């Protein structure tokens, strides 16, 4: 199991690596993201899509596909970990607490490109390295 940050959800729409990894490992690995990460991605996608000249309808089709592979974690589930997450994020982006709280709730690593999560006491994987984790997790 692994938690995805909002930036990975956005990369899933814009890039070429996230979706194939989700499809390749989705039957064996559980992917999660807090509802706040989905909301953040939805908030930023229109601007990014317009700036990069992407088709909005195709992008949202891809986003919907990710929503069927990545399980959304509701705020009620991760809120008990809010204080612990915010304590670890002091001096960093406190708006990221739902992501860290979800990681703490599930006891799983995080797939992110956000360096604010590095050094907060959790395992983090970036897109260029996450397949190591995914592959190793399926071959245990």
C-alpha cells in the first residue's frame, strides 16, 4: 500500500509514468490518497491544463480513471492524526497535513515530489524511484 500526494495525481493526468504504474501494480498494491489531495488536484488542474494546452475533457477522463484505482480516504478517517502531522510539518507547508495524516493513519509510505515531506519520519518515494517499492512489494 502507498499514499499518493496531490502532485502525483496531477502528474497522472499530465505525464506518462504514473498511469502505467497504477495499471501495472494496481491489482497487487493498494493506492490511497486523502480527499484533500483529490480536491487540490481538481483545483489546480484547469489552470495547468490551459497553460500546457491539454484537452480538458481527456484530462478529466484520465483523472476519473485514477479515481477508480486510487482509493479516496475521507477526512473523518485521517483527522485524528492532524496534530501529529502538523507537528512534523512545522516550518514547512502545513496545508499538506492531510497527506501526512493519511500516511500516519495507514502506516504506509508516500509517493510524492514534494520535498516538504522529506525528513518528517516517513518513507517517501519519488516517481523516478517508486517502481522499486512497487516491484519489491509485489515480490514478497
